[in-house]
């Protein structure tokens, strides 16, 4: 078992040994052994990214530019650096063996010559291989119990009822471990207790970027409760003398119930509004209870809002689009670029739901070619001056894709590392579950996950507050799963965004459940690696085509956001 001294002291047992063994059997790279050396290929990839040579572990990602054939690049995750390499170096890095005991590449006579000592030395300097079998993920600190939660995001559901039935909804019955649609709302004292946990008056949190999100169901079905919650939030700030200068309040809605009274309240209290519009695929998935599409009704309300509150619409309203099959990015672009109201909105946000499982990944993989078209738009837009680029509809469309902006910024702005195998975080996790996201259920239960409002993600109750052990135990089981899986040798681990709800293993899982969850994790990992590879490719292609200055605006925006955000992290290596 992957339990460590500090975790034993806190009584955290994590996953059972048979569970971690099963995860390891199901989620591992494919290795090819040649004498004392071996090479490994991750699931969903064709390239060698793991090499065990001369007693060291080499982890790297090498690629040839799609747009500039013959130009090769190397990402060294131990240092966080990207290098331009020669064709010979690329050939060696892709070879199945560096040993004389067998063919180097394939079985033919055209296999490259074995690397010389000088060539190995040069690659060693770039990649910085290390002792040990893989990444060293941080142990959970013995003092990880948090007596006072420092919640970054509070999610409130004024009602779990909804006026439509989106077929991909987390609460539509298609996903295991999620609550169903139901007519239920938290009582006022529960909402007040959750807000009290969020607004503590702690000085450390005053400058931090934090948010209160209203979801559902459809939150506007319970507008009176939403209104009471906002007023309670403002009253709580007065009680403790808190300013929360970087607080965002946001309502996520299908937009169909917007009225002048509701909009006036949103404007008065400076509340952001996200409206879901899925473009050409809207009526395929976003249907009402009678099975009819809702597109025209949503468009009518969105146009009405933009016409009557233009300043609010331009500064506080975003249009949210779920990417779904069949994905036609050209049609999606024509839809949004050809809708004048959309062009007036503050932002667009296009994101993909990936339920998990390799079958769903096969469907998702069919979308990769479409996604490459978005990456091409994004790269080409950097031929424009930064100010002009920011006003470009094509750039706005490309950068609005969640898979693009998340992976690109990680690929561009990863800090340089010291060359060791030690990582300071557990993939996308930087704080204890229940302190990053706190979700209020209709019965007062507090969850650490929006998607999985189930007992496995319970972290407390409004009657008792946050249980300081619950999130730590969830994290311990996540760490055990990560430690046992392909994450140990994945080149994307330092950049990865996978979090606890995306690998929700529990010590109570049966063998069948462990296999199902591991299969879903493999699919999530494959999509993550694909997106991060495209982010790295875009970084080098932009630099080669337009010069390093073309990336400066992105770096400055990232630095400003980091400075203004005020981090609240307290889970460290």
C-alpha cells in the first residue's frame, strides 16, 4: 500500500492494496524490453515517451511540427523547458532501443545507428533523467487537518429542479454517482451557514480570487431563494468587515426565465450571468420535458437581454456552449460569428463533457481533427498585432475553447523545475477537497464536487461545518490511485489538470467498480495528453512563425492574473 508515515499518524488508510494493484494492472503504459533497457508508450499514443536506460528513468515528449516539417521539438518535464532538437536526436528518442542486443527501430536495415556516448550525454543534459521508477508525488502532511476551511469557490443550488432536460446533464440519470433531478431546495438557514463558512473575515483571504456560483437545476426557478442568498452574502460581509475585493458572483442559467425584475437585480448587485447556448447542436441535446428543442426560446431571451441592457450584457454576460458530437467547428464558428448578439457578449466559453470510459473516448477522439482546426485558427491569429488580435472574432472563437486555453497556458507558463523527479502537487490538485470547492446540497450536506453530489464526496453538513478529515481522506485515496497508475511515468504529469472527481476511487469500491473507474480515468488521461501536446505544439509554432514577442501578451496576462488572484494554496509537498 502507498501509505506513508504522516498518513498513518492521521489514521488515513487510503485504498486497499488489492485496489491499487488492480489499478496498476489496468492503467499502465505498454513497455518493450530490450536487455537491460526498456521503452514505454502511453495509452492512446504511438510515440516512445518513457525510457529506462543505464539505470535511469527518462520521461519526455518529442514531436515534429505539423506546420514546419523537419523541425523537431522536445519537452523535458523534469525541467519544464522546451528545446529545439536535431532530426538525429528525434530519431534516437523515438527508437525502441539503444541497446546492441536487438534492433533499434523496427526490424529493417534502415534502423538508426546506436547512440554514441556523446549523443547520450547531450540528451541527458536536455531531459535530465532521474533515479527511481517514476514521479515522486507529495505525501500528505501529517498536519493536513484544516480546522477552519478557506473555501475558494462556494456553489449554491437554490433548487435542484429544472425546467428543461438536457440529455447530457450530470443530473439526468446517465452518470453513476450523481443526484437525480428533484424538487428540492436548501432551507434559508443552511444557505446562511454555508455563506458563513465562506466569508470568514480572515485577512489572508481578502485579496484572493474567490467566487460564489449559483447552479441548479435552473437557479432562476428559485429566484426568491437566490435573491435571499445574495443579500445574506452581502450582510455577512458587513458583519465581519470583509471586502473580498476579488469576489465574483455568478449565475449559470439556461436563460429562458429571464425577466426585467431578475435582470435589474443582477445588474444592481454586479452579478455575472452565464447563458447556455449550444449552437447548431442545441436542439439535439437541450430539450424540454416534452422532448422539444429549446433553442429559439433561449435565443429570444438572450437577444432581448442584449437589446435592453447592452452595457450589462457586454461587461457581465457570457455565452456557454457544450461541445458535443457531431462536432463541426466550421459550422460552430459560422453560428456564433454570424449571431450579432453573441459578438456583443463579454465572453464565450466552449467546453466538452467527457463522461469517461474508452468507448466515450473513441467518440471523443473523432473530435480531435475538428479541434486541430481550432488550434490552427489560434496559431494563425498571432500574425496580427496583439491589440488587433484580441479584437479578432476568429481569435476570440479559438481561445474560447476550454481545451485550448487551459492546455495552452499550462504549456506556456509552467515554471522551470529543478530537474528532480519530485512533484509539488497531485496533478491538478493544489488544496484539500472541501476547501477548493464547497457545494451545498438541498438537505444541508456539503460536498467537495459539483458533479458528484454523493456520499463519496461528502465533506460535512451545515449543522456541523466541514469535517477536517473528509477531504484529506478523499485526497489520500486519489493519491493512491495516481501513484499506482500510469501517472507515475506520464510526461504530462507536471502540467496535468486531472482532479479528485475525475478519478473518484474509494476504498469501498468493488473490483468491477475499480475497473470501470480505471477505464474512465484512462480515457480522461488520453484526452489530457492530447490537449497538452497541442498546447506545446502551438507554443513552438507561434514562436517559429511570428517570433517570441508574439507570446509576450499571453505571459503578461498570466503574470497579472497570478498577481491579482492572491493564491490561497496550503497543500504543499
